[in-house]
C-alpha cells in the first residue's frame, strides 16, 4: 500500500478548493468524506503520475484516461443532472447551501401546491441569505487582511523615516563632534600643569563629547525598529533602554 504524506493530501485539498471557488464550483462540504477522496487522488498521482478519478478504473496510460483525470470530462453534466459528480467530490450550489425536507407527519395530509410554492419561495430566500452571509464573512476577512497589509505598510514607511533620520543625525553630529573631541583633548594636554578649575572644565567637555559619541554609535547600530519604541505622548525616551529592547528582538 502506498504511504501517503498528510501534507501532500492537505496541499492537494487546498489547491482544488481554491481552484473550484475561483471557477464557480464547489467541493463537497463534508470535509472528512472529501479528504478521503483527496487521499485517493494523491495515491493515483503517485501510482500513475496523474490525478485519475479515485472512483473510476484507470488504465495507467494518460492518453487513455484523459476523460477521467480530475476534474473529469463528465463533471458538469453530472452536476446538472444529479447535483454532484460521479464521486461526489464536486457538488452543486444547492448541496453546499443545504436542503429542507418537508413532511406533514402530524396531519398526514398531502402538501398542497400553494404550500409547496410558499416553501420554495422560503427556501429561495433562505439560500440567498445563507450565501450572502458567507459572502459577508469573506468580505470581512478580506477587509481584515487589507487592514493588516495597510498597517504593515505604515510600519515600513515609519522604519524608512527613522533610518533616514538616523543617517542624517549621524552625519550632522559626527563631523563637529570630532572637532570638539580633538580640541578638548588638546586643551586637556595643554592644561596638564595649569589651573585646576580649567582642567576640570576641559575634562567635563571631553566626557560629554564622549557621551554624545557613544549615543551616535548606538544609533548607527539600529538596523530595524518597531513603532512601539517611538514615543507617542511627546515625552523623551531612554536611548539605552530602547537599544536594549532592539538587541533582544
């Protein structure tokens, strides 16, 4: 017996379901039954190299079995006449929506033509309501996917803006900062044996310049950032804390 990979069966199921919906067809809503058919199709692909209908006898020669390669040549005719194809993989819209069985089991009187007409009208409206509900759910899902894609786009644009800002800040600060550091170091050397107060001021300039250089260095390491690290209330944030969060993501 051919060993089947469940992932292959699921992949075939998803493919045929997607193709059916795109073409206006419907797979059998009984997922357990339909999956069993998918297993049969997958087995035939491994056995013959093509999707021979699992409910028909295949010859093993593709040219001879072209009419029974799923979806077979008889699908549309069977759907129109019986509401399902030969193996019931494909079913009509009526089967997908559902059926209503009516019986006067209490009075046991026959159902009149007038009652039948009312029931037919009711089932027509019920079917439309069910289909509209399904379409609405699909529309909601599509709207959620669009909203998610829009949010991702905004995040991407925010990221690009931050990256441009970082590049600009690095360039505008590094150039004068190098000059300040060099001048502070020279001043500190010149004041080595001089006034102690001036020496402390030169040391303070050098320490603060080093701090700025450290901050710029951290900004240079930002490759990605999340909108959550940005301040939304106008308050300043701790750069060290932000960098720590980025390094752990």
